[in-house]
C-alpha cells in the first residue's frame, strides 16, 4: 500500500476508499472580533494544512508514525455554519445550523463547532498520534478544542459493504461518480470541489433491535440482513422499488421501512454519500457515527424530516449529537486549505 496524497483538488477524506477507523475533532474560534477571528482561522487552516500534509506523506516526521507500515491516513477539514456566518466566509448558501427534529436528544458538548477535522486510517494508533499533532497545531494557532469522537468499521473485504452494529450492510445505495457530481460536490463555481458534511452521533439499542424476529428486522429496514438485498429484489445492488406491491395491495417495502423513507425516489433522485462508522463509548452507549456528504444541506433535512416522524427504526435509535460543516476544496502542493473562503 502507498500513502494517499493529502494534496488534490478535493480532500482525500471524502473520496478515498473508506478506511477502518476514524477520529473526529472539533474546534471553536475564540470569538473576539470578526476581524481577529478571521485572522485566527487563516492561521489555523495554514497550520492544519502543513500538519496533515506531512502526516499523510510517505515519510512523516514524527517517529511514532515511522512504523514501517504505510498508514494510509486521509483527512478532511470543514467549517461550521456559525463561524461561516459570523466571519462572512464564502460557503454554500445552504450551510446552516440544522433545525431541531422530533426525538433529538442532542448534547451540545459532543456536537457543533467552528472547525471540524475528520481523520481516517487503517489503525487507531495512527489516529491517536495524528489527532494529537492536529490538536497541537490548531491550539498553537489559536483554536480551542471542543469535542472529539472515535469510530471504527466492521472488517470488510475490499469492494464489499461494511455492516453496522444492527448487523445490516450499511452504505449499499451510495451514489456513483456521475450521481456524486450532481448531488455530492458543489455546482460549478467556487464550491465545485467542496461538499457539505452532516454528522449525527446516533445511539443504537442493539439488544432491543436484535430481540426482534429476523423477518421483522428486515421489514424495519426494508432490506434482508443476510445479503443486504431490498425486499423488492434479490441482489444487494438491486435498486429498492418503493412502488412494488404485494397481491393484497400492501407495499413490498413497508410504508415505514427505513429505505423507503430515505429513498431518492421520494426526493427527485437526490442522493447523499454515506460513510458512517460505529462507536463504542462504554457499557450502554454504542451506535452509529452517521457521516453523509451532500451538495445542499436541505437534502439531509428533507430525509430526516421524514425519518424523524415515521421511521420504523425510531424505537431503536436516538440522535445524541450533531454537527454540520462545509468540507473545503482540497489544497494543491503550494496551496492552503480554505484559500477560497476570503471574499
Ligand atoms: C439506507 C441504516 C440513519 C439515510 C440505509 C440502509 C441501512 C441503514 C441498513 C440500507 C443499506 C444502504 O443503502 O446503505 C441506518 C441506521 C441508522 C440510519 C442503523 C441510524 C442508526 C440514517 C439517517 C439518514 C439515513 C439519519 C439521513 C437522514 C439513508 C439513506 C439510505 C439509507 C439516504 C439509502 C436509501 C436508498 O437509496 O435506498 N440506512 N440508517 N440513514 N439511509 Fe440509513
């Protein structure tokens, strides 16, 4: 395996094949004056660009990253909606703090933030070391740490879909490259190589869901746990047909099934790129770090409005933290992340 370059028109943390482990870090800016915070943000982005580029290189300077194995570190850096508004940064118009959804139990100490960094790598060691370098760089440039969260993925053969803690294949119906150009990356112009990240820390009642009979679990999701195939089809990558009916007139994919309510067919084809991880934070808190990338934040809002009120998964899940960020376009070899923010 070779290192994945930090440099490029788009940040590698969105595009590179999903890595087994993740670590997210959020920071705030000090909130002095808008002018002073703009200066701080510039310095923080400069420091992060240098730190992340070095950490991802073939020969990272830190001895702890010289294990002889290639870490395949990838990263992404994003700007939160409150900071973007306060500092009048050039971000997509849809970027905003999310509305409250029914059932939300959000802990502000585990969510939001002016600056979001997501690290992904093959192993936890690399993430811990790089997270420390990132935090030191951001701090010395003036940012204030807000929260961190680590996550992991089920062992998954290349080209196959990872399972979440409910046992379902999760990430099957993701956009292909052409659909991603339309629904994930910005429109032509300044935001073409940027995207909007929605992060939700979702607690899962693994035992409660597991206690349902298998057929019931499959009807909650709308797909078969075994092979991930939709109830309307036979193979994992068959598109769920939300219009298919049983002889008695009921829907094959039940009316409140998760994949029906999240279906692009209810949303003029809109798709988000989901790259979620699992988390395990003690004896009674396990779940999903839902991470989805999209052109327009309203893509998430429309789906979550349907899910929050009707999803058959709701008795088994609870949204406990939330963050939104504009994932910046990538930086070329001589560039700095955020070069396009300063209008
Ligand atoms: C599909 C699980 C939360 C949006 C799926 C699938 C599973 C799943 C098993 C089917 C396989 C796949 O296509 O990936 C979960 C679990 C959640 C959760 C366990 C909470 C713990 C959410 C949230 C959203 C969402 C919060 C967005 C608001 C979607 C979308 C699809 C999907 C867009 C694809 C639908 C399609 O194109 O067929 N989810 N999900 N999910 N989910 Fe979720």
